[in-house]
């Protein structure tokens, strides 16, 4: 789907398909070396129950307990992407607004459902930070990511809560919030913000993109509307087993530990990137997610050269509000980052002439 030159259905996995399958992947925002062995074993154990229809009650209760909510406020979905489709189909809205740059699937889903979508474009000169006053007062659905993909900006929870209004649904995509140490600025679990809908994904931190598991946290009446729009048994038995496992205390502790490692590895990546300032490279920030957004002259050519050198990075021009000078880089371990920075130096070299 293209709107005004932006391919809303282009995602990072396209960079590592087919001829990109052997590349070092800095294009997909899934934690490396996942899922861990204990989670693979838990999923494998669930396979003995495949003859029965999936029963999501235990996993739903586990997610509810993890956020201190009643089960009526939780809906399990086949990844956060399904939740965007359900919201677009089930909610009766007249003026949906998507705050960009951000993950493009919410707008694509809304357009597919026949909605006319307005955009609020956050500006580079403002650090891609939210100004609640920029959102039209009559918007009855507002979608924003936090931390935002691809900018890696973590908006203050108070600023996002300012967007809440009677009669407005406020959708906050927190797919990467568990990669933020302490999950500061999270709205998941809040029941005092009117119209709040929080989306979470378990595919990023746990490396489960191929399994598809996420969930929605919202008022019971909103959950009921979304559930009616779902097909029967939308979440598979292995995915339910993963959901239950990933919200257990052991998993939450491991995710918190991983978030601190991501912060250290991100700082190393950003420090290395800042050495390219003379080449015109600028890092958007401060970055708070497991990825960084950079602006670089001739980024399209640099990205192609990086592929020749064995590295895949995410093009930025498919995100509304960005153009061909932007690239998104997933945070990886120090050794991988060092190799990437050496490749980037070679890829940028022709532009210095």
C-alpha cells in the first residue's frame, strides 16, 4: 500500500529475505539469540496438545496478573499487527489520526477498513517529540507508538495521557516498552486514562515473530468489541504457552536484564555513529528503544553498499515524515556493532570524494 510515496506495507523483514538472507541483520527489531532455550522447550511441550482447540483462559489470566488488571481488560492477539486490524474494523470512528513517523501498519489497517486517515507529523527539529496540541481536537482515534518505531523516542507518559478525551480512543503501541529499563513512561496497566488502549507484543524481546503473539489492554467494553471482530481461536496453543511463559516472574526478570544490556549496547552503537558526524551523519535522539534512527546524506547509496559488505539496515523512506536520507539500525552486541561500524566507514567512503 502506497500513500504519497510511502510504502506502508514495507517492513524490516523485507531487507533480509531472498538475496538478503545471509546478511548480518540490523534491519529487524527482534532481539538477537532468541528465543532462549527454556522458552523453546516450553513451546515444544505445548505441541502434545495440538489436537485440542486452543484455550486461552490461563494465558489471558497470566497477562492480566502481570499488569494488575482483571481478565476483562485483556485480549490476546496473533501479534500486535492483528490488534491494529481489529481496532480498524471494530471501532466506529469518524476522524482517526496517526502520529508519525511510526510503525506504518496502524495506518495501513485503518485505510484497508475504509477510513480516511489524518497524519500528525512530528518534526526532526523538535527531536520527533510529541506536542499534544498538534493533534486535532476532534480526532476520535489517535494512534502513537512509545517508544516510537523508528525514531526510538520515548514520550513522557504524561504527555501521551494529555491526548485522552471523552469520546476518543487513544491507542498506544508499546511493542518495545519491555526493552526500556524499568518500563518507565509505560501506560500499560493504567485504568485512569479515558479511552486508553495499550498494545503489547511478545515477539520482539523474545524472538517470536514467527509465532505471532501479542495482547491488548483496554476497557472491558472495548475488549468485547475487539473480541467480536476476531475469528474463533485466533491464537494458537504454542503461542498461548509462550504468552504464559513470557509474563512469568522469571521471564520478566530476564527481560529487565536484557533491557539494561540493550541500553549499554545502544550507547556503544551511538558513540560509534557519532564519529561519522563529519560525513553528515546525525543520530535522532536520545534513543531509548532497541534501535536508532540516523540521517545520512546519500543514505540510499550507503545502504546498497552496506548490503554488498554483508549488512542489512532498514530504509527510512517508507515512514511518513521521513525521506531517503534516513536509516534505522537495530541494536546488536558490541562485536556485531564494531563490524558494522567498519563496514559503514567503507560504505560512506565514496561519498567523501
